[in-house]
C-alpha cells in the first residue's frame, strides 16, 4: 500500500475587484476554519503588495489570526518573498509563529511573484532569485546552528546573528521552496535539503510534463551538494479545481467568477501562470466550458478529481501533498460545498480510509447465511425458554 496523501489549499488569495476587502479577508479565514473541521492537513497564504487582487500583504500576520480560530490544520507561508526582507528578521518571525501555533507553522519561501512588487521596492527582477538563495542560506544557517552567523551581501548585512529563541519544532519547522516555471526551486530544494512546493507547474504550456522532471533536478542537486535528497513525502503539488455532484452543476457554479479570475492573468499580466483563456465575452457558461476543456484543471465531479490527482501522481512519480488552488470561481456557498465534497469522497480515497470498512462489510455479508440463522435460533430459544418459565 502506498503512503496516504495529505491535502490542503493554497490561497494567494484571489479576490475580484469590487469586493469589500475586509469581508474578503474574513471569507479567507472562514474557509480555513472550514478546512480544519473537514480534516484538511494544510492551508497556505501568499505575500503580495500590489495589483489589488491578491490582498494578503503579510502571511505571518494572517497565520497568527487563523491559528486562533483553528485546532489541527497546519498553516504555511505561501510564500514569504525573501528578497523583500532581512533574513534574520524573517527567521525570528517564523520562530515566534512556531511557538504561537505549537508547531503548526510551515515556512514556504520564494523570490517574489509580482514584478510590480519588486518595481516599487527598486529591486531588479533579475536579482530576485540570487537574493532569495542568499537569504535562504542565511536563514537555514540560523535555524540549523546555534553558532553566530555572519553574512555580507550587496543587499543585506548580518553580523554575528543568532536566534534569541530556538524553534518550538525540533530541530526546526519545515522549510519549503516554491517552484513555478524555472528550475530554481527544485535546484534549491536539492542543494539545501528542503521541501519543494510546486506551484502551477501543471497548468502552463508543457508544464504537466515538467512535474515529471522536477524531482530529478532535486536529486541531482542533492548529490552535487553531497547530501541526501529531501523525501518525496515532503513534495507538494498544486492543482486547480472546483467539483460538484454533477459536471453540469460544477460548470454552472463557476460562471460566478471564473472569467474575472482569468481576466486578471490574461489582461493585467501580473504572473504568467497560464490560467488565462480567450473566449467570446458575454457568455459566462461558454467561457467556463472552454476553460474546462483545456484539460489543465478540473471542473467536474469527485471522480474527475480522483482521475486528475492520479494523473499527477503518475506523471510526477509520486509526491506527498496535493494542494488545491484557492479561488473565487464559484460563490462562497458553492466553494465550501466543493471543499466538503472533496473531503467526503476524494480525500478518503487517497488516505486509504475506505477499504477497511468495505472489507468488514463484505465479510459480514458473506457470513449472513452461516451466522444469522443461528442468531435467530438463539432468539427463538430465549423466547421459548421464557414462555416455559411463565407457564410453570
């Protein structure tokens, strides 16, 4: 039997323009509470500062609020954009969250996805991946050693840095690097022995096949660095879906907001994720049907979701966690129904929860003729004995 998969949702988050942002953030918190109650394993929250669509500016603050409302679900930064922050302060904030959440925090890192964010801070996008690696190396040195850490780069200085608190999690909370299009994420995961967070690799042109190559890059870089590669169980892969009882219902529900979601990527041009699609305006149902026909997402039933995840597992060679992309394709009510349906029919399939009850049921049914007749005879004997006693 294969190891059971873990499941979660990744929130950038995406909220169409025109919504009250306070209520949109409250909706994000409500969704996390629902996921916790439904037994999802993880929820991740992004960091974005411009564009007006992905409106969480500090995932650490959001996690602190979400932790107070939840009990079991792990909460991840998805991701902290390392070139925007001094690494010593990032490590210090994450250690604090590790204590406040009693070990429920996951530390996702990346170079920063929105070019507009980097532009406002005067950061050349060409420098972001280099800066991310420099920051990641310094943070891991702080987490993995109690010796003072000194680093000098062209954008940060750290002199005899050390953590005044050690992490709550021993030896430290899980660290993951994001991978979108380039091989940078898999290379860093292998080189530094951290987890891989594959975002959107299966939804861009040719990206599905790239998932099959990603872990090879991780292993090659680990060997070059002279270390054991991270476990595939710590590899997370993102997918986009909305499910309902029928495919027709799922398609109709996505007329609520899928076109606005696609327009954000197709016209604003913030992140080339491949979510955009051209279609005739004014016919939301036709748009959704064309979007779904692209094959990179699921708008359908639980069986469609199972087939999709099976395909990702086959293409990748195996990973540990499947993350749904958090979105506003459907209304809040329909979105929560989708999460519940996924928890009821998809998650148990991959966590191997269904076989034992079915085996027990089939075994009991096979014994019916052998045992139930004798049980009935025992009841009749008890009745007869009682009557005899009453008559005597």
